[in-house]
């Protein structure tokens, strides 16, 4: 199915436009607009899905489902200028719904280096663009899943506290405290890692 989804989006990109302009064009049936929205957000959404599922295969499946649901419900997008947050909220809700349904024990997060591309060609395009290095992934993996999610949204995706609050439903005050606590844990992990390297 992923190959079909990828092939559908593998059209010439739409001219540069805002996400909201692309949404309007997509609602008019412009496949290039869909393609550009997908291209713009696939890498960060995959990183987020991976942080939520802690499993590459599940993250890929979730990514497909999120884009399918988002594009099927594109007319419900309220904007303005919040398309990425809207996608992240859909991803978060779908991930939590899947966990509740399956009650599956989560496996440890795979490092960036352990992600195998296999024979699925579409992955190569966006997996090679992942900016999270192995050591950063390992450090984030040492945090609780909730704290890992918050730290990824703030440090890797560079979202504001307000944006993270809208995605997670947590207050900005709680987020600031959690990020402060997370940074402390990351510093401690990094120090321990640096000591072992010398």
C-alpha cells in the first residue's frame, strides 16, 4: 500500500506556496498540492510517529494512516497556519488509539543506524533526510515515552510551547517543567556517556 501511496504523490511539486494555499488547491483537486504537502511534512511526521510507537514498522504504518486520514478529512482543516500541528495531532491521536486497541508491549526504540531500508524504494527518499543522529536518538531513548515525545517536539521539530501544548493537551507551564527536567536528564546521560568514552 505504501508504494501506491508514494506513487500517487510522486508528481511534479506545486509551486512554492504556504500550507494553507496548498490545502485550498488540494481541495480543488490539485494533485501537485497534495504531493507538496506530503513532501514538506513526511520526514518530521515520521520522526514523530517513531517517537510515539518506538518501532520503525509501526511508525511507517502510522505515517501512512495519518496522511490518508488527513487527506480524506482535509475539508475539516480549520487553519490558518497550523497544518503541521494538525497533522501531529492526528498522528498523536491515532497512535494512542492504536495502543489502546492493541495493548502491545512496546519494543525499544530503534536507532537511526538500525533502520533498514529493505526493498521499499520510497523510504529511501525521506529516511536519508532524517537529521536525528544515532547518539541523539540513543539519548532521547533513555527518557520516558512522554518526555521523549515532548523533547522531540521542542528540540528536534523546534515547535513553540504553545504549539506543543495544542498537540499534547498539556499546559505550557507543565511543558516548561518537563523540558527542564528532560534537559537535566539528557545532560546527566551525556556526561555519563562522555566519561565512558574517555
